[in-house]
C-alpha cells in the first residue's frame, strides 16, 4: 500500500520534477522539437554569417574606393631576343647633277694636295679641283702662296679659307721642293675658264720630288 502510494505521487508529479532538476548538458539537438527555436528565443547579435544560408543575408552598401597601393618593385630584365633577319638590299640611288649654278654670294670650300717622286727639275705635278656646284660666271683666281699675306679679295688663311664674291682663292699651307712660282692653276679645258673648278699644279725645283697642299674657297659673283 505504501509503495503504491509513492508510485502514484511520482507519476503525477514527475514532469514538474524533471523540469526543475534537469542535469547539466543533458539537452541537445535531439531533445529540441523542430521549429521550437524562434527569433524571440535567439539572443540578438549572437549569430554569425556562417549561421545563415547563402542569399539569406541582404548585402550592405558598396564601400568607398580604397587608396592606391604603393608601386611594386621593378621586375627583372627579360632575356635578350633573337637577332632579326637581314633586310632586303635597297635599290641603287641615282646620281644627281646640279642643274643650276651656285647662287650669288654663296661660297664653296675644299682642300687640295699634290706631289710626286724624285725626277728632274721642272717636272710637273698636278691635281684636279672640282666645284660641287658650278658657277654661272668664271671667277677670278688668286693664289696665296705658303706664308703669303691675305689680300682684299682673299682675306682668309689655310685654316680658314675665304673668298670675296667672284673670286676663287687658293691658300697654300705647305710647299716643298717647288720652283719659285709655287702653286699655279689652269682651267679645266686648258684655258682660263674656272666655272667648274680647275687644275692646280707645281713644278719640281730640282731632282727631288716636290709637294704642296692647302685649302680653297670660291664665292659666286
């Protein structure tokens, strides 16, 4: 009779006892009913992004553009490329001969030299001198021999040849074993026509070979 009464008391009050006396860590996912946990049961701020499925969270506004990062270090130099193929040979250029004469007041300059081996006295040695552009009118020729003083029409020197308008000036910078006349000039056709230049020549003083060199300038009239 006593045992039956105790059993009856426990059966009637066991639920309340269990609710008040649950052991620690005794409730897990198996004891929680489906949909039993609602928003009201969840502490605000206790969930993280990983607790939600993809697409459940609304994305926040676009942030401001970040500052430009520092430049990276210079990369290593690349390997040298292969040598390119040889190009095709170009066409031969055509020779252009000036069709007009040197303009009035313009000046051409150049250099000359001549000489030869030992021989006999009065042996001639010569060298042609051609103007890059012909003159419309033959100039007057003046020769300033080695060590000679400049003139009004030829005020220059072997290192700075100059000529007045209408003059062709030859400046002898060096002469050896030439006769007393030094350097002389005659026209390209053997006359005194010097529109295209001329021929400078010397004659040997003795059996030793003569030499002469210098510069020239011609200015169109």
